[in-house]
């Protein structure tokens, strides 16, 4: 094998390893996804109540997510929020699918081609009105509701669960859900 072929093979191998790492989905240590989980009941619109802030949601208010059934078991994802600095709506569309068992609230979600991130529903009420969702690690967490607020009892329960897992709940951004004309 000549040196050029060796370097090409090495670069392809490194690229495959990097792609595999970028697509790896996980769940934070100690967290357990909801099981049994009903994906059909989870579909529909959810309002973001709180989140750990990160660049894709920076300066957003009125954040919501809509999940709809797609082809071949995929779930279509539409995330939407109002950028308070730019004074305009921002939207991103993606797809989600179950990691293994559709009866378990462990999904992987992608907004960028083949790159997936963990989306783990770790708490949900019986009526599927309130949910606690975490990402791959302690940088990502969301409190979601079918309404624009949550009862204090749900908030307290979810905050305690998050803190027990190691989340710094003092760093949560509480999403404003004011009425805005679109």
C-alpha cells in the first residue's frame, strides 16, 4: 500500500469514528426513561416551561414543539420560538425515532442530517400533560406542558428529580409564554 492510500484510509477511519461519536445518543447517569411510554399520546403540541439555555434557543421566548407521526415510524418535529432580540419567529424542523423499544421514552432527534442527540422522557403524568425531558448529558433538560404553565406541585417534583440527577436547576431559563401575534 502506498503512503497516499494509507493516509486516505486513515482519514476515512477517523471520519467514521467522529461520525459515530456525533451520532451517539445516551441518557444521563442515573436517569431512567419512562416505560411504558405511549408515543401516540405524546404527539401534539407542547409548550416549553423551562430549559438549560444553549445556542439554538438563546434569546427565545414562546417556545413550543409540535410532534406529528411521520412515515416509517419517524416522528416529525417542529420547534418554534420568538427571538426577542431580532423580533421575529425562529423555527427548526427535524425528525425523531425511538432508540430501541417504542414502549420506552428514549428517542433520538436530528435537526442536521445524520447527527442525532438523545431525547429522553424521564417523567410524565398519566394524562400526558406535563413532561420532564433530558438530553444526552447534564447540559440539556426541558420541562414541557400542554398548557403555558405547570402547577407548582409538578414543577417541584420535576425540579427535585432533576437536582437528584445532578442538574444545576438554578441555571434553568424559565421560558416566557406571553401571547404574541404571529
